[in-house]
């Protein structure tokens, strides 16, 4: 990890006199070589030993890589706003709401994340004062919960 950082500094002729903005331009390039948190941590330590400040180091090697940022919460907010705006047109028995909730849950990679997205949707709808809260979703909308017995109702 230290070797990757040293080679990168030498290859691109980076110096401690460079501004944070200039060093930030190289962040994506170096993060491609540093796959995990430990590798980035070792590389940051090595770069600081080469004379770079802590701010310069974090500009060059951020704590979290750009391709791993979590950006999945906007669809939940948009879906909640859609349901709130159209709640007069959507009947509780209408399949559309079940499908929307099921599709939202299925976009998550794990069962825990699926449950979290549904909880977040409920929270957003509560914040918007949606009347739909008395809606009941049956197991068809919550299929991802393998432990749920058939016929048991879940309050959405």
C-alpha cells in the first residue's frame, strides 16, 4: 500500500506545495489502485510521511471512495411524494401501491436493506402527513420476508 502511494506521488510529481484542489483532481486515479479501507489508510500514512499535510492527504485519498457512496435514498423520497400527491387517486386495494413498495424493496441488495427501505418509505410518508398509513400490505408486497407466514398481514 505504501509502495502504491509512493509510486503515485513520483509518477504524477506531486509535492506538498500543491493546493488541496490540485491534489483532489488525482483522488479518483489513486483510489482505483487502493481497493479497501486498510489500503487507503496505509497510503494516507505514507503520504503524510512524505511531507503532505493531513488536509492534503485526505483530499488526495478520501475516507470513502467515490464509487462506494450511498445514493439510494432519493428514490424513496420521490416515491413518498408521488404517493402523497396521488393518494386521492390511489385506492388502498389498488395493486399499484403494492407493486411500488415491492419494487422499492427489491432494489436493495440485502434483506436488511430491503426492510430499511420500506421503513424509510413509511417514515417519509409520515413526515408528509399522508393518509395512506392505514394501508395494509399483505405478504405479496413483503415477499422478501421469508419468515412471514402466508396470510399474515403487515401494516405498511
